[in-house]
C-alpha cells in the first residue's frame, strides 16, 4: 500500500473544514504526535488535525478517503502498542478538543462523553453523583476515554468489575466514507443485529473514528482496603494468586510485582518502601465492599490463605494516604521501567491458574536467549506485563535474538490457553505474531471486516495485521 503525501492544496482544504488554528504542521505538534508511550518509537505525521465535531471528522475522512491519505486517530498518546503512531505519515487525528461530558444520566446510571475526555475526570464526574466507572488503566490520569475504548483497556479493577468493553452501550462513529453511524442503544440489554459496538471496541482505530461514547455505570462502592504482601519466592507469589480465589475471596484487584518493579518504582517516585533483601515479589491486593467490618474479615481470610506460603510481614493499608501511596507506586511501575532502560513490553495473558507456569517460562526463555525481564501486572486476571530489559544485551542481539525469544514466549502463552494481549492491544508491537493466535481463515475474516469498513485502507494502516511481505 502506498498513500498520497499531503500537499499545500490538502492543507488549504483542511483549513476550510477546520479553523486554520486547528490544522497544525509546526515542529512541536508534529513531534508530540509522533510518539505514544510505546518503547522509543517515533513516526511523525505530516499534519495534526484537531477536529471538534463528528461533522468535521466526516469531512476530513471523506476527503482523505478520496485522496488516499492515511489517517491515524489519536487519544492522549498513552498507548503501549503503538496504536496512535502514524506509521505512514499522513494525518494524525488528534481528539483532544473533543473533551466534553455530554450527558450524565443519573436516572439510568449512564454517561455519554466525547472521546477526548480524560478517564479519571470522567470517573470523578460520575463519582460526584454516587456512581462508578471502574476501568482504571495505569494512565487514567491522562489517558482519554476514546483511546481506552479503542484499545479495550483494563487496569487493576478489571478483575472484579470487567474491562472497558463491559461498560460500552453505544457508540457514534465516522466511517472512512464520511458516513456517521450509531451502534447499540442506551439499554442494558440488546439483542438487535450484529454487535457493531463490540466490534469497534478494541478495533484500535482501524475501522472507524469514535466520536461519542455511552457507558453504563454502577453504584459507587464506599469502602476498600489494600494489602501489600511480600514473598520470598516470585513463583510462590504467583501460586498464591489462585489460592486466594480458591479460598472464596473475590478481591477488587490482585496485582503482582517482581522485586525490581517495586524497587524501581519506589526510586522513580521517591517513595520510602521497606524492602528486605530476601523479598522477591509482592502481591498488592485490594478488597472492596459496602461495609468496612466485612473487609477486615476478608483480609484475615486472605492472610489465612497465604499462611502456607513463605511471606514476609503483610502491610495493611486502610487510610486514604497509605492506599494512595501504594497504588501510586503500582501505577508508576511502567514509567519507572521505561526510565530505567530500553525495554520491550509483552502484554501476555493466560488463564489465571496458569500464571505460575507462565512466569517460569518467561524466565526460562530469557535464560536461553540471554535477556533479563521484570514482570508485573494484573495477576488475578492472568495478565502479566513482561518487560524485557535491554541493559546488558548487545544492540545486535536485541534486534536478531529478541524476536526469537518473543516468538517462543507467545507460542508458550498460546499453548497455555492464553493470547497475545490482555489490555494493550496488538498495534504495531504484536502484529507479526497474530498468525500464532489465529488460523489463516480467522485472519481472513478480520481482513474482510476491515475491508467492509475501510476499503481503501486509510484508517490507521499498519496496525493489527501481520505486515505484508513486499513483492520482489
Ligand atoms: C500497567 C500498564 C502498563 O498495568 O498496563 O501498569
Ligand atoms: Zn496493565
């Protein structure tokens, strides 16, 4: 595929559709939109467009579709799979000015928002009405709800409350043809035709541009407490995860952090953490519910379930400050790893009970291919973020040996009943492994769907699908 380069005439056209101040080619905007949070990738767009309405997006897409200009939708740029990177240049469609909460329907426990609303701001707005939108990616303080929908994000609370897809009731979206469609309905039940809503959720900006999102909400949960449990063996920490569930406890979050993860995050955030030499990993466990007394009882049950493992002293956090400090530490692990060394992140996910095997495979493959990893993530969901650390590896090995290691790891993940990404998406980082997860016929169905929505392939090209081999 080749795309048209943007000309002066194209820029002049965009300036008639948008206010000229929202057609941006200056170095600063181009540099900002050249990156997201994925490794050190950098793909500058040719122009950054900042629409404020579905109608403006419709005009942009209709034009680009005719001209064969590639268009890459963009949220806050916090993604970890390269979804917002303009691999083929063209337009970066920056949704930051579409940041209104349009309707908070307290009677029906629903909220309708534009894609550029910051996730945490949406959470706080509904919280003021006693309502709760649970999905809480680590980047919630800056990520946009549109990006969360596009990647089907998760976060710690996904364990008890589900991921983004479990909250999206309906969407408004613009097709590459410029047509504006609505999917779903403002109902909790819906058995009406193909589920286009869920097709667009997690489609990584490759099918349509989402311009309006209606989410269901649940009543706020008043109480929670957090436990930090140190383990002398990382393998045991992984085994303990399932033991907690088998003891009949359903935590609202259950996170795993290897020692390096917590140590680097503590340094990165200047947080004092007591980290005895013999501690190899931690579980961070959150319990929530309507009554505090019950949570203390559940915490004791957790401690009982963990008694047969080699754990250090459990830290109970029940004040707002203590809890905030622990969760801040957890949320900053990703940034801390990034600041420590070049790295490659793999968003592995397996059935929960297979987590101990997964960790063991990660370390064995690392030993074979000469790489070190630091693992952390949503253990209760079997979702382990494997961060391969470049530090000691030579540049040559990083390029030639690492892909073999990643290939082996994904092969093991799939053999365990898992898949390529739990919550970060495929984007550009995992596209070349899609054939491990899907047979050719299944990939062809996906390509067929892509062609129905986007026959010219202008929307977010280069993502999800294995790269076509150049004809020689
Ligand atoms: C986290 C991000 C990396 O769990 O998904 O911190
Ligand atoms: Zn995560």
